[in-house]
C-alpha cells in the first residue's frame, strides 16, 4: 500500500534549476545553472556567527528576527538608499528572501487574488503564488532591453488583481528598471490600488553606473511596497537561508505571526554573523561587488558571443540570458543538454522563466564564480566556436 499524495503534492515538480544542477553533478561539470556564488564568506560574517555559537546564542529569537540584525538592515538601507526604516516596526527577518516573500504574501493575499508577474520571472515567485492559489497574470518584457510598457500592464489587470511581483535587478534577465519605467509602475499601482512586492536581493550587483531606484524611496509607493532582500548573494551564504522584508508596520506585524507558524525564526547565530557583516565591512566591499562582477559579466558575455550564443548583457544581478537557438536541438531543454554533454557547462533552459513557449530559444547562465572557474567555463565555450 502506498500513501495517496495530495493534489498539491502531485502538481509540483522539481525546478529545472535543481534538475540541471543534478545533471551537472552527474557529469562532474561546471554548474552555471544554480545561483551558487562560490566566493569566500566575508571574515566578519563568518567570525560573527562562530562567536555567537561559542557564546551560546543558540536559542530561538523573536519571530520577527534578532533586534541587532533588524537595526543593521535599517542602517544599511539608510546608507545605501537614503531611506529611513523603523527597525522595530518595519523589518522582518525570515528564512531567506523566499521565506520573507511567503510570510508577507500570506499576510496580504487571499486565495483567488490575482498577481501580476513580469516575464521572464523568478520561478520561486511563481511557485509560491501557485501554492497560495493566487492566479498569475503575465506581463512579457522582451529582449534585448526588457522594456516595461504601460499598455502591457493595463492589458493584464482585472478587477481581481491585487498585487505585482517585481524582481529588480531581475533574476533571470538582469533588467534594472529605469526611472521612467518606475514612474509608469507607480502610476499603475496607484490607479488600481495594488500591492507591490519588490525583490531586491541583487541590489548590490549593479553595472555601468546604472542607478537603482528602489520603490520604497518614492513617497507614493512607500505605503504600498514590500521590499524583499537577503544575504545569500551579498555574503555568499546561500545555505544560511537569511532574508528579510521591509513593509508597513501592520504588514510586518501580521507577517511576523505567520513567519512564526511556518519557520518559527531564522537561525539566531547566523543572524549575528549577517549583522556583523553589515556593520563592520568597509563601504568599499559593497562597491567592489559591483566592480568585480561587472568584469565577470563582460568576460563571460564576450565568451558567449564568440561561441555563437548571443548574450543579452545584464544591467544587474549575476545572470545572463543568452540566445542558444544556434545549438542543435528542438528546443531550449534539448539544447541545454547538448551544451552540458559537449562542454560540461550547465545552464537553465529558458522555459523555467516563462509560462508558455517564450523561453524556447533562451538559457540562463550564472557568472558569479571564482576567476579560475569562470576562465575554465569561457575556455569550454570556445569548443562551440
């Protein structure tokens, strides 16, 4: 006798990102599929967590997070964006930015509420909404510039639409909204009385001096915005699962209760490490992240181009979407498997970021790798040229 799975348990399958990671491991390849930054953890972050463990900070903390980390997050946003945030009333720490999204979305959305997603989208945003039984409405942003148009927004909205989810900088496209596009978004959100979830986990990864304007800095969007962030990418600690939300006090209060029910709290000693990183690291650390990854972006995009895989050069984040239609295969999945077999490089098929056939000629590559690993990846791409 086997147990009968629920409809939910049968409906959800493993993400293509994890599937390609598994295939990459099987052939002992280079994993450019999953967003696994393999750089060293900054010393203050690691030392702070170790010291907290040694000093016995191993018990539950408040459901909304450790006070020291919430204060450090508020101070960080003040320094980086010039926005004043109440650490006590507006900051929630959770199990990664994904956990922060789940808790705040549960606090604001009911089953049946529609949510607008921008394509290409981040798969975990789409999956979370599906799990919550919140139907997605899609707004397509097309390569190479991924431009946001007001007409596309208006075509997607219905009387049941309650919110939008924005990834800025975007995973997977690397798109960063311009001031003009953000103004379009603000007009739309106000006109239709919507909530804006803005995932800014890649906020430190901005290239070519492109300005990142956070919706939370705009007076008319501040009361409507849930800002999502985290430390997985910033400090190369994806396995620590530390993220946060900044939201109006009533949202943070409700989300904290829900966070308690699902996650209880984020790991206490690891929160100490993240707080130490925000407080102790020199400002040049944060500017250096953008400089170093811009170099990696340019190196890898040049290698893709030479190999006949046209890259859509990102403005931010540490991924690049590339046109792989020149590779053998009927679609993106077959072409990504061909690439893995021929070069040992794993990428994510474009279909992972679309609800239809929009990604059939695309793949996403992660270039946040150690220099020697990225150099080897570029060398292997040369086999295709």
